[in-house]
């Protein structure tokens, strides 16, 4: 690909839970079309899906920006939500602040951030209470 | 084993027409926590879930699941079926509960050697 960088941008709607996951599904298609190995596609899309769902559940949606070059996939999900007061707690598997109606849909098991950590090569979370959160996920294409 | 043969042998109804019937089933997975499913289900598993909302299609796609099985005759929203058709994910329905499906599917996959773990 040389110096080529593919950039993709998505708006993640916050008011419509039914379309949650569309951005990551679309990115999956693009990555498959680029011929990226399936296990790397899986790492990238699972991480992105979890971050996307988090922005819908907790922040009324947000924006996704994806950059793919010949070395890595970088996914940045930004929201203007309430922020995360205690990152360490939020990273614990099983800890969730999702409301009951979200749990009834099968979400809110407290596995979102732990899943992102497990599947990404780098995870950077910038958050400020009352302002919002940016989750930056890097997946390397080469070992 | 192909989804079409699996559904026919276990008398399951196919809710999504011809969609994805030639996908291969190599195992069965049952769980209703979506985050757990996307990180633990294996490619080509048939996934049993009581959820019927649109999000199950996205999860099935990401986890590379071969088909979704809705147990106990739970009705499935039209929007979910439509999305599943668009994305090529078959949805099957049955009166059996998850345990019964696992037992029957286990016997079936074992008899055909589709799941090497059984």
C-alpha cells in the first residue's frame, strides 16, 4: 500500500440502539476487501464493536474514525458523554453501569472494555468527567 | 454440515428464506451475553440465543457464526429477519429449549463427524 492511508468516518447515532454495530460491520467488510488476515479483522472489529456499543449505551452516540495503513489499523471512537470517573474500575471484567433495559438486550455484562483490551494491541483511553471519552484502539498488521 | 441439512434433520423452521443455507455448521454455542458471545463463540458455530433484537445479527457477523437458533418458539422481530437476510445470516426457530437443541445437535454433528471435538 506504500504511503496510502485509508480513512473511514462514521457517525454513531445515540438514539437508535437498533443500528448499533453498523460502523464496525462496515469496517469489517472493508478490511475483508483489503485482504487483511481474518484473525486480524476479528481483533479489529470486536474491539471497535465494543467501543461503538459503549458510546451508544453510555454517551448518546459519538463518532468513529478509522485509519488503515500498511502497518496498522487505528480506530478512534469519540463521544461527548459523561466520561469515566474510575478507569481502573471500568476495566474490571463484570463491572458495568449499564441500565436494566440495556442489559435486557444482552449488553451491559461489564465485558466491553476488557474485551477491547484483550483484542487490541494498544488501547488508549482519554476521558474527562462531564466532557466525554475518546477510545483509541490500535491493531498491528505485522507481528 | 450445511445449515439447510441441519435445520431439516432437527425439524427447525427457517425464518430467513434461502439466506445462507449453504453455510457450514461445525459446532454449537449458547449464551445470551453478547460481549461474551463475540469473544468466545467459534467461527461456524450455530448460536442459540433468546435475544431477538437487531443486535444479534451484528454479533453473528462479527463472531462469524453460521446461523442463529431461536429456541422455545420465541417470535423474532421483522426488522431482525430483514437485517439477517441482508447480511446472509440464517435464523432458525424451534420449540426445543437450549438444552434439547444442544443434545440433538450434538448427536447429529457427532454422527456426521462435523464436530471433531465430539
